[in-house]
């Protein structure tokens, strides 16, 4: 694996807030690398240090073997940046924004093609202020791609997008990788990270608490399987808790969630329900997913 981004002991504080607390990782050329973490975990700070938009307090970093702090303009030509917080002048039109941004670079993508890919063709003459939130978001993604970047940074790729646009964005990101380019994204949607990313780093309180492929993260935690069903007639005593395969039973209203080991959970519970003559409906199993891993590693408390 050729690493296109290398980060060693990156540390960044804002006054007394330690935003990034000594993290090290590498991003391989051509991969979709995801960083997830609770609000304030340090994702945006990390990305902005790599992009050269913020100066790190300490640590070594490189992108294309260049130094973000010293080679900022050479790097800027080759990367695409979608900022988490951005704004454009209210009256600039969509196509004008693309032409303007393209003029900053030597290498340029086809603006019409980008508008098409991002579903903005009909909005090309609209003023920025008149776009919906999701359309603005898509425009910023188009702008991040205007120089055909070798590495594109997407901070909260699909926040605010509707389900159609979100899936279209996943396809777009996969296309970028197909072309051999590299994507570094952050997201709060664990399904998105799980489906889209080759590797995911979980950041918490400025530290990497896990980094691997989504499959390996899920496997490593050995998160329990779930069996979900409803009891139309209710039931006072299920006694499922006593089954060796079952670790925990949660009931809310007529909905029951049984947690337990992967092996034999479903059949053990089914047999027990049948034996007790309990009427159940809508039974399904749920496999552990990245969200389970995320919550297990970062807890359930809301962050400041
Ligand atoms: N410009 C700044 N000045 C002071 N503190 C900052 C600044 N930017 C970020 N912070 C603090 O640094 C920490 C990390 O913030 P950062 O924006 O990197 O988190 P994040 O993981 O991107 O969060 P989110 O998911 O909410 O976008 C937070 O505690 C935040 O309050
Ligand atoms: Mg952020």
C-alpha cells in the first residue's frame, strides 16, 4: 500500500481545549477513508491540519510527501475541499461559482458534467441564496471536484441531503475511487461509513480509539446479534432471559429485543416462544453494525 497521507503524533489545541491529542494514521492511495466520531471529537480539526488550513501544534504530517504548512499552494492545486461550514455570496449563480472556482486551478474538470452529476443542471442560473440547503451542499461538493483533485476531503459529505441525493453521492464517491483517486470523508451516518469506506477511524476526545475495515471493526468487538419481534397480545413473563444464548431482553410496549450470541440465538428463542405458546409477529434478526461498534466505543452520553 502506498500512503498518500501520513500523520504522526498530530496534536492541536485551542487555548485550553485539546482538540486533537496525538493521533497517527495513514491513508492509502485510492482508498475511501472515513473518520467518524461524536461532535467535537476533532475530525474537522484533523482534516484542516492536513489540508494546511490550520497549523498543528506538533507532529509530522505529509500529503503527496509534501508538508501541509510549507507547501500549501502546491498541495491546494491537487486536493479538493468540501468545508463543513461554508458560504458563497448570496447573488452568485451556480454556474458562475463553478467558473470562478475553476479559475483558481490549472487543472479543471468539466463544469457541465459536474452539474449533471450533482443534479444541479436545472439550477445552473439560480442565485446561491435561492438554493435549498441540500442544493447548496451539492454545489460545495461540485466545487470540491472542480480541479479533478487527486485527494478529495469531504467533511460531512451527506449531512442535510435527502435519501436520493445521499445514494447518488455514494455512487459519486465510488466513481472517484474507481478513477484511482483518494477520498477522505467524515460522516455522522454509520451506515454510510460502513457501506462506503474501505477503512474507518473512530475518533473520540481527540484520539483514535479504533481504525480498521468496517467488517473487522464489527468482528473485533464481537457485538451481539439481536432478535426483534412484537407480541400482539402482550406477555408478562417471557423467561427468555434464562436461555444460555440470551444476554439481555429489552421490552418497550409490545416490542421485544433479545440480545445474544450469534450462534443459535434465533432458534433457541423461537423454540422457547413456541413451547410457551406465545403469539409473536414481525420477527427478524439484526446483525451487529458499525453503529453498535461506535456506541460501544464512544458511549451513549451526548457531547458538549
Ligand atoms: N476555532 C476554534 N476555536 C476554539 N475551539 C475550537 C475551534 N474549532 C474547534 N474547536 C474545539 O475543538 C474541538 C474539536 O472540534 P472539531 O470541529 O475538530 O470537532 P468535530 O469532530 O469536527 O465535531 P463535529 O462532529 O461537531 O463537526 C471541540 O471541542 C471544539 O469546540
Ligand atoms: Mg466537524
